[in-house]
C-alpha cells in the first residue's frame, strides 16, 4: 500500500514538475550581455533598428522595474541598452530614470536613415502627488539618444 501511494505521489509531482518545465522561459544571455541587466530589472521591450553608419543592425532594449502604483498612473524605473545585434557588444547604456511610460520611441526625425531613441522622464527623478495619490505633478525632461557621425559613437543629446 505504501509503495502504491508513493508511486502515485511521485507520478503527480513529476507530471506537474514536467509541465512547469515545459512552459517556463529559459533565462539565457543570448540577446544581450549579462552586464547589461541591473539587479531587479527585466526586459520590457526590444526593437531591432539601424542606428549608426555600420551596416550591422542594433537592438535597443528597455529594462523596467516598478517604482509605485497610484489610482490613475504607475511609476517605473527604466533604462535603455543598445547592443550590436550580431556581436552582442554593448554600445550604450543609459542612466536609470523615473517615468510613467514603458515604450520604445524610435524614429528617424532628421531623415538621415538612422533611428533615434526619444525619451520622456521625470527631471531629477522628482515628483509629487496629492494626499489621495492623484494629480501627478512633475517637471518632464525630454532627450534623444542618437549616433553622432563626428564622434563615431552613440551619444546622449
């Protein structure tokens, strides 16, 4: 009787463990180098684009982490990493900033054939809300991360 119960318990446990293994995503560093990811941050979005004069493409990653939840908005800590799509060499890593948005805004506004990354974030990471947690008051900062052909590298502008 003990052997039968033990066999049933083992079968149930192994079936659920195998099911969990089948649906779990493997954590690998195939898409970016390990030093690109800060502790507690996860990849929220990525996009493959042309950002410099090199014919090889770049992959832009948005790493995100929750900072706070309010009734009408959420605040996130985010940073961006630009990696060569083929060599996986990290070309740029931004500072960590606070924002309410988690999106990659990559556009070619100056029509030079190279995408620029446009960001919107809290200036100096400062914000306030009223006592109910509504009415976010913040000074927004806007900037651009793009390739500078004079310097030959990706810069923050």
